[in-house]
C-alpha cells in the first residue's frame, strides 16, 4: 500500500508541479490585486468631481452611447468620494449577422459625478504594461488564458489532484513502527546537510507545517473552477445546496428565459427596495446583467468587503421579479460553506492578515513544487546510474 502511495504522490506531484508553481506565484501577487492595480494605475481610480453621484443607469448609458457596438454587463459603483466607477463591456450582436461585432472586451473608468471618461483598457490583454499586468495575471491564474472553458477545466483538474495529494502526502509522513510520536517528530524538522537532504527535509517538513493552509486553498480552488461540476455535488452529500440562479436558468430552454425589458437603473432600484425589505444595510457596490440567461445580480458591499459578509439579490430581466438571494449568514451549512471559498482563497476572510498569509503561502507553494521536482530528479538520476552500473 505504501509503495503504491509513494508512486501516486510522485506522479501526481510531477503532473501538477508546473501548474502549482505558476498558480502559487501568480496567487501571491493577486492577494493584493486591487491594491496593486490602484498603485500601478492611479489614473483609472481617482475621480476629481465634487457633487452628487449620477445613478448607475446614467453611467451605463454614457458608455453605451459613446460605444454603440458594446454593451455593459458589469459595473462597480463607488460609495466613497474620489473613486471612479468601473464598467465592463462586451460586443453587441450585429443585427444583420446575429454574430458579435468585431470589438474586444473593454473596461471603462468613469467619474461617478460627471461621467467623465478617466480611462479604459482591454481586459486580459497581454502582458507587462502597467494597465495590463494585474488583469493578465488574474486571467492567467484562473484559466491560463486558454480559450473557452479549457483553462478552467484544466486548473479544476489540477485542484482535484492537489486535494488528493494533500492526503497522500500527509499519510506518507507517518512513521512505520513505534514510538510513533518520537519518529513522526523527525518529519517536522529540517536537519539540513547536502543539497538532496536539505530539499527533502524542506519538502516534507514544509508540507506538514503548511498542511492546514494548503488543504483549504486546494479545496477552494476546486470550488472556484468546478463549482457545479464537482464542488457542490460533493458538499451536497453532507448538506443540501440549491442551484444558483445562473445554474438554474442555464438548464432552462432558451425560449423560456424571456426578453430584456428591465434597464440597469430599474434593476438597481429594485435591488434597493428588496435590500431594504430584507434588512440589508450595506450599499450596492456591484451590479451585473447576464445577457445569456436574462437576469440581473446586485451585490451589497464593495470589492474589499469581507466576502462572507456580502449578500446578493437576483432579478428577472423581463419583469424584475426576485429570482433568488444569497444572504450572508443564511442558507444551509453547505451553501454557507460554498460562499466562504472565495474569501478563503484570497485570504480576505480575515482581512489584511489573511492577504499577507496568502501572499507568503503562494511563494511557499511554488517552493514545495520546486523541491518536489528536485527530489524526483535526483532519485531518477540515482536509478539511472544504478541501472548503468548493473548493465556494465
């Protein structure tokens, strides 16, 4: 059994090592993605006009009037003075062909008081210019910038393998024979010595000391990439999870989804009404529209709100009726656990301390991957040399 687990750990580790190296390093940067992006691109985030903010619908209209071939699907609406509104837009369908216009996805930054255009960029554009760096790293971290859903599925598969390997690796550190605790204590120590011994100790002891952090990150990675395919079905074995509005409407025939009649401003006002009725005190900081499934989503709070305290309401795009709600602290245990995965993954569940921990952990994950590959390479060299000597 142990020999099989050694092989399993070896080949899972080799298969996912490069992906974990890249994910660890990019994740380390993304622990402070908003803060870093604002530092690199202050022109996108600073608004100078003084006065009453324009309603969200007016800002959407300002973008779509200036860019008639684009349609806004997402916006971040600021509630602090001096901050811009963010509006993300995608190509409209050409009525003549039924296909999207030849336009790229863009993100616009507007002064919420005057609707003055403060800047724009193509989201996910490669690579190392200031305006492109953080969005590119974000896309690369989640899907390697592969087309369609291939990147999400690939990284989701890596995450599943990582979860399995966490348990396999833990088992392999357990000693054979007694005294158990005395023998196991050596696995937690880095004794050093020659390069191979040092790397082996760093790999084993590092994995043990970080295990309670690595496993939640691995599990949350599955939740981020394969929520409906893997994570929710697994959690529902222990506690029921209702399908999200997106998932539920994705299973409906297209002719039952209705047509769009509700505007962004109307959706915003409906969200204000329902939020007041439900006792939601945070201001609406996010608003998006699913063109594919004809519904609006309104998020109460800002991007840096502790996500386990953020609530969402969803409205039908035809008549504005409430389709669903995700209220912080409510729902089954399974639903609450699922909603915790995003703040766990980014560390924001415990504020700045969590972000610092994730930034450091990302580098350490890359280091564990590197030491694992080094150990395999040295053992492979030793096996090859031994085989050569036997042949001789």
